[in-house]
C-alpha cells in the first residue's frame, strides 16, 4: 500500500511562499494548493495566517491585480471580473476596491473599440442581426447592459 508523503508545516510554508511570490494568489487558490500538497487540515489556518503576516498573501492586492489584468489583457467588463472574483471567494470589499482601480475613460474606450470591431466584422449580416450579435458579444465579455446599448448605438 502506498502512503502519501506529508510535508511538515515548515516545508509546506516554504513551498507556498514560492507559490505566492511567483504571482498574486487568492485564499481559495492557496487552500487548494494545501490540499494538493497533502497538508493536514488543522495546519491550514496557521500556514495561511503566516503567509498573510509576511505579506505573501493579500486578498486586496490579488483582486486589484486580477481585475487589472483581466481588463487590460482579456478586455473583460466589470460584470465578468466581479463574477470571477466571487468564484474565487474574494470579499465584496476587495472586489469593490479592485473594480474602482479600472479607469473609466479606458473602460469606455475598450467598450467602444470592441463594439466597433465586432459590428464591422459582421458585414454580411442584416443590420438588426449585426446589432444583436454585437450586444450579445459585449455582454459575454462582461460589460453592463446599459453601457453596451450606448456603445452599440454609437457604432452604427
């Protein structure tokens, strides 16, 4: 019979310091990693507390980095970013703070650019179908319905 090798609390802490130093992590990702490493459940809270104390783990910093990255790189809207952060069990306070970091002007620029690109790419379609497909695309990207309507109305 095979026995799973358990790490000592110190070994686990070292591994998780590297894990958190490599890129921002949220609490749920760290917990998942602890399970995967086979760390005893009773040691989880202590290890997480140590990571927070030593500033390796910071939910607010994670949320801001996540939101900024998803907006800049994947061009997601606030709705989708908020949903993904909720899935990662990030607190509402950190989510609000992260979403505030997204610049309004940039947000509208990206929304209008995506609306125009999508609408233009549907040349062969009828006007109303182009409009509907563009709206659906932008909502799928996580933009707010009222902003999408304004952007698609302008793009014509």
